[in-house]
C-alpha cells in the first residue's frame, strides 16, 4: 500500500550493484501539499510532525527501479559546456569531417 505522505517520486540514473549495470533509480519524497493541508486543518499541531517526517525522508535510500536494491546517490548531471570537455562540446555542435592532406577535390 502506498502512503499518501510519501507520494512524490524523485528519479535519476545510477549504478545498481545487484543488476551490475546503470539503471533508473528513484527515491520517495514527502508530498508537501498534503502536509500543509494537515497543518492548516489541525491549526499547526501537525507542523512538528511534518518537520520530523521531512528530516527522515531525506535519509531514505535511492533504490533501483527493477530490483528495488538500495544504490548510491546518482551522479550529478553536468551540462556539456560546464564540463569543459572538448569531446562533449564537439558532440554538442556536431563533429565536422576532417579532410586528409593531399587529397584532390573533384
């Protein structure tokens, strides 16, 4: 049964040690809309519980989508122009074909 408190799903990609390959991974997060509604309905009494649940949810592990095995955090996504890699930049703009020296164009 899915909990209404942890209904937001954060996704990424990471290496799964059980599957031995790169897989989509996920981690459950709090649904803050539900928490805000409960805090308003209970006139603020739910607020401390919300904070406690939020702190606990930050420690939930990332899991593989296929086998549900806990995995390490995903690698941060770096844009090709931020990495400074010439290869990444050439892939971004498309590689140009190099002409050999000494060839005659017809």
